[in-house]
C-alpha cells in the first residue's frame, strides 16, 4: 500500500494533473491593531446600578495581495457605558491572509466578504472576551454575526449610494 499525501480534504482533486477543486485556505491570522481602554478604573470596577449599555460595530475590508491571495480585515469596535460613565472601550482589527482558487469570478467577492470573516470571527471574539475579562469585567462574548446579512446590507447601501450619485440635480 503506497502512502499518498492528501491536501486539506481535496483527495483525488489532482487526478489527471488538473487541480480544479474550489478551495479557500487560511494562510495566516493575526492581530493587526488592538486597543482596550478602562478610563475610569478603579471606579468603573465597583458594582453598577443596572446593566450597562453595550454598543458594537462590525466592519469587513479586503484587499488583494496577489491573483489568488487576499488580506481580509475584521474590525470590531465597542464600548460599555452606564448613564454616567464609560466603563470600557475596545477596538480590534483582526486579519487573515486567504488563498482562493478555482472559485467562479462572480463568487469571489462574496467568499472574501462572508466566508473569510466567518472564519476569523471566533478568534476575534475570544480576544475581545479575554481583554474585557482582563480589564476587570465579566467577559464580553459577542453574539455570532450573520455575515451574509451584513454583506447584503452593505451591498444595498452601495447600490443606493451609487443610484444617488447618478441622479442629476437641477
């Protein structure tokens, strides 16, 4: 029995010398930028009246590195406030390099903007939870993000902006 190396579940994809199986590979993941602020410590660590107001913003950006490789950045920004004080604030830019091959050109953008951040999110979520816990608060576990809905929302906003730019003004 001969040993033949398998590649990421694509066994047999290279038969006949043609590698035609669609693939998405994470080549690297890294924290590009991170900030955690606890400006009112130690006062902010004392028991608070009621639940804090938590706000979180999510953004995804991507840029090509080569014909098949893309850097995808998942940016998470958030804070927790009471009526009187900022309890904490964070900004995380977590990125990855992804190789995309044999995916139809019309599907590359959705793969980059939906699947790649979906792969990055659990790691970014843990970084935020650990930082908030290390700041003296209970860990903040961000709810899962629907990247399909986010992609559709951004596409609709871009379409509206483009339609508004094309409307002539009198």
